[in-house]
C-alpha cells in the first residue's frame, strides 16, 4: 500500500516599504525585517513598491535582516525596487545579495 506524502509550506512574510528610507527610518525598518524573519515563514519578501529613497543606513538595516534570515534559514527577496531605489541597490551590490 502506498502512503500519501504531503508538504506543509508556510507562506511568505511580506514587508512593504513606503516612503523614504534613511537614517531616520533605519531602526523601524530593521525591526520590521527581524520580526518578519522571526515569524519563520518560507521566505521574507521585501516589497519596495512604495519606496522613493534609500540610503546607506537603510541598506545596513536590509543587510542585518538578510543576515538574520540566513542564520534562521529564511531567505529574503527584494521585489518592486524601481528608479533611484533600484539603482542604489544595484550599484551597491545589495540587490545581488538578496536575489542572486
């Protein structure tokens, strides 16, 4: 008799970013990413659809979230980065770290 097999996959956690992400938003961004990782989803999707600006402080928070995800075995992926946000992520190499 063949036994059925199944797999339970937790859905992705989505962190939606809207506005400008600089030193003033760094701690809030870091907290949201770490909370998403701690919820133990299959992956964390960082959605930049509403983001207009991103600086190095915010990129540092992104990398902290990425490192926490790697330690927890939860991949992070960036989606919908456009314009200057995409350019900053791409030129800095951060985009490749997440989606590479």
